[in-house]
């Protein structure tokens, strides 16, 4: 029993470090060995300790929900949609409390409210909000959430409130294999927690953030900050955004910043919550019948709406893959009218039950084309979206490869050829910024430039024959083409447009093989030995270099003097460091800054994580900066970054 208790405590501490602090201290394999040992001991002894991690696995199908009466009422929040309304709320508040109040600001999570009850340091109850007085008991469902502590140091009786959520990345992974894709993260979390089959709850890998102690015996708090510190001490996961301000106006800048950057978060928020920090002042302000007078929710513009699918169009990309785009009945999202939304492929259309004329959920994230999440209602009476059989651009019969449809006409299908030209000359590739999509179409149509090798056959006379080209522009273009003949190896690999090879993989290939000739000779085993290069990517690379058309193009480029430089791993101030760049940098793009990091020995990461050593933060840095601070990652301003390069 002593060994079991020690093992349970050890596993729970590992889980706390992983799920709450986002700071794993052992590998998954090491954890699994200990977990399996515990399972064996529980089977041999017939004893399962109440805080054993084995109790988190869903499996029971419950008969029905039991009503739960909260120890203290759960109020809703007053709402404001404008800064003016916030100031009006503050004016009313000042009449009720003494001057000099501090205000707290935190995320308004968009999930399902949880009310947990602890007695004697044990989780003994969990319920939905319900009507604020009575909710539904969901203890077994909540136990499947790994970030919820089953036991805590505080031994008194208390209730804590939080939000059960499903991370957006978790939702995306779930939907990759789900027969019935989930429409959005909010409904996915609520549906899992209010599901009588706890196995369903467990499979959705939910998370929870806690923000309030609604009832507690034997303990008082002076202010909000002290309460949040108490939650942390008792191993609850709290919001990564918790700040305090001396006035309402002081928090407006951060309010705007969060609204701009909310699409970068891995969970849904629909606004921010503002509260008086001081608890004595909260008592002075009191409550209305529905909500506390000392708190208000600032609601953001909706990012998710419903509208009707009027048609589905198919676009051909540079790889020949067809991508469906839904034509929508115009709808306002976040101040913009949306008339187009993306769908991944025909299988995606079927999984999401999208039909012509049906109403669908649509989500928009800043400038990214909106995505259809799924049908709002199943309408089998409406016509299905026709599956195309020929390429809409050139008429070639399509070939199905996996879940996607491809046009095999790589020699004369215009959208493919134009897109390849545009990709080849892009900033992160050969960096010939003069060539817009419009100019690429001109080269294809007027000069019959059908592959990237043809760019190096261009002459001054040929360019001057094109509309809009004068002497200076033609000269600049030819100079840029000449300058591009000695590209960095990683840029050249990326420019070739190999299926499934993005910027990071291109850099990894350059670093591994050193020269382009060595990469061309690479075999399957040497490719899959590279981290993050799996069987599919390796096969794409082999198929690319095996193509006679690709071989002819590469020979043409070589004959015209295009010679990618060998990769040289440089030592410098960032040697061995994993670096993330975020925000707006003065006088340079993030890709330029990334190249400087690489030149000085560093590795570039796309997101902040436990392995990140340094975050370079420009102006308007958002959630990545918040996460870096929470993890204790070194943060450099642009000035500090440039100063390091000069050392």
C-alpha cells in the first residue's frame, strides 16, 4: 500500500507538471511504465486509491443526470459591447464603492461552466451551472479531465468555478479520424461533459481553466490576486491571462490587443471579464437578481455564424490538387461580409453533411478564409454537392489520391503552372518579388513560359513586349533574375514546390544533406531518419526527383547558371537554441529575422513550447509572448536581438 500511495502521488505530480504547468518532467514512455505498474498492483490487491490516475479513464455509461444544488449561487455576468458601455458601468460602480479601485482582466472562455466541490481535500462533486442554483451532476465526466485535481492540499469545504473546454488543436486532430466531425470546440466540450457515456468524454481530451472560488470554509481572500494564487497553490489550472489595472482606461489597450490576437489562441474566447480586485469593495457593490455589480463581460464580435451554402466551386493548385470553396449567402462576421468559405476535399463535404442550400456553421479567423464547421441541420431533401470528374480548368480526367482529387495534366493546366511560378519566386523561395500572379499569367499567356526554367530565358525584348513593362522595370526584373542564380539551399528546395515539403522541412533537408546533389541521391531510409520526415513526405521527395519532367527542368536551371549554395551550419550566439519570432519587426520581416537566427546557429520554431529557449518579440506581440512569460522563456526585444548579433 505504501508503494501504491507513493506511485499514485508520483504519477499525479507528473500529470500536474504536464497538464497544468505545461512543463513535462518525464517522457511519455517513462510515465506509461509507471502507470502500467500501478494497474498491475491494483489488479493484484483489488484496491484502487481514491486519487489514483486510473480513475480518470471514462467507461461507465450513466443512467441519467442527478440534480446538484450549489453551495453558493452561480451568477451570470452583465455585458458590454463598447468602450462607452464599460465606462458607463464604471460610473455606476463608483457610486457604490470607495475610490481608487483596481480592476482585473481575464479571458472569457467559451466552453461549459464547471462547479467543483471539494471536501477534506478530495473532489466529491462536479456540476454544470444549470439555472445558477441547481445544475446537473457530472462528476464522472469531469474526472476524465487530466488538469482537474482529484485531491488538493486545502482540506476545508469549498466550491470552485471554471470552464471546461476543448482545445482547437485537439478538435482538429479529433476530426481527422472522426466519422461524425464535431462542429465547434464549444459544442464539443459541452456535448462531452453532458454525455452519459463517460468514454465519449474521455476520448475528447478536454481541459479546464479555473477562475473563482464561489464558496469556502475556513479561508478568506482580500482580493482577486490572492484568490488566484490560492487556486495555483492547490494545483488548479488558471487563465494564462490575469492582469490588474489602476483604471478602466488603462486596460483598453490590452483589451484591443487580445481581440486582435484571439485567433492565435488554442481555445475559444468570446470576450474578456473585468472585475473589481478588492473583495471588500465587491461586498459593497453587491448583486442584482441576475449578476454581480462588481463584474462585467466585454463581448467581442462574433467569429462564428450560420448561413446558407449557395454553390461549391473547385480551384486547382500548383500540385494539381482540387480544393472546394463554398459560395455563401453573404453574412457579417467580425465587421466583414463573408461570401466564401473553405472545405478541404470531397470527403470533408460528406463528413460535414454539406448540401446545396443547407445552413452551415461558419467560423472566421482574422484574414484567413472562413471555414465551414458543419451543417447546422441535416437536410437529406436537399441536393448533394456534385463530385467533379474532370478538371474545371483544362478538362483532364481527375485522379483520386487518398481523400483528394488531382488533375494529372502538369504540362498545360494553367492554374498549376501559374501557381508554380508564383511559388518559385516568392520571398521565402527564390525571392523574386517582381513576379505577381498577374505577371505570371502574362508570362504564361503571352510568352508561353510554362515552367520555372523558362524564367531564365527571358530577355529585355521579351519583357518590353508585355503590357505595363518599361525599360526600368525590365532591367530590374533581369537584374533580380541574375541575382537569384545562387540561392540558399533551403530556399531553393522550398522553391521547387515538392509536395508536403514546407519551409521547415526544406531547411532540415538542406542541413542534413548539405548539397543539392546529395539530396537528389537520397534514399528512403536516409530521408525518414530526419526528424519530422515520415513515410509520406519521404515518398513525395523520391517521387519528385524520379519525374522525367522534374529532371528536365532541373537540368535547364543548371544550364542557365542556377547553382544553390551548399548548406553550412554556422556557429554563433544562437547556437543550439530554439527560437520563436512574433510580432511586427521594424525594417525587416520575420523571415529575414529567422534567417539571421539560422546564420548564427539557431533553430526556428513556429510556436512557443517547453523546448523554446528564446522568444524575439516585436510590436503587437500577442499570445506567444503571454505563453513565453508563463513558461519563463527568455524574451528579447528587437533591439536586444540585434545587439546580440553584433556581439
